[in-house]
C-alpha cells in the first residue's frame, strides 16, 4: 500500500509544507478551516484537505489544482518551504518549489529535460530520482520523493487522516 493511498492516482495536487500544522497551513490561505472530514464528499470543487505529516503538513486535493498556483504557494511558503506535485486526468503535470514566498524550481515531472537544459536547483536529486533525460523513468512517484527531500515533510502513519480542510475559491 502506498503511503499516499489517500491521493487519487489519476488527478491530484499534493503540497508539502514544512513546519506548519494542518490548521496553520490552511489559515495562511485565508479560508475557513473545518476540522476532520465531516464535509468531504459533499463539496465538489475547491476542497483542500490538510494531512498531518512528519515535519509539517501535506495539503491534498482530489482532482484539484490550487496547490500549484503562485497565489497559493507564495503565502504558504512565507518563512518556510513548500513543494507541490500536480497531475490532472489529461496527464498535464507540474512540480513547483517555493521558499519564503519565492519560486525556486518549476518543471513538468512527466517530460524529462536534458541535464544541460534543466534548472540547476536540486539537479543531483532530480538525476538520482529519474527526473531528467537519460534517467527519466521517475515520473510522479519521483516528484513526490523530491518534494519530501526538499521540504523534509514525509507521510507518516496518521497522514491518511484529514486533520482539517477548507474550500478555496479559484
């Protein structure tokens, strides 16, 4: 069983946030925060679920994309770091890493780049994980592993639990 079993395999957005609790992470987005998963299933669009994790929080969206938006990642990363992995049903994907409100790294984990053309940030990790040409089999699993390495936020035994959630209008 995958440690990310609570994410849909076909369309998801997972945003790792270092050092923040689920409630703190959602509060940074200026949305009303709800405890637990009482309303999950009743909300069709904009639901962001905050999962406790080792080192911080993982925000999960089923078939959502808010965690890849600059206007979400900028305030979420203030004073800390974030890394977001996104894919939709059409296999459009992205990886974005922000530190203290600034974009550091952005690439498509399903389209490998030549090492010479790839941004140099975390290049050794990306080569090792298979996220550059010549070793390009990594894909979304490798992108989630890179998010864990960059942020230090890893799923743990309680990460399948929704600690809090909110709805973001986008």
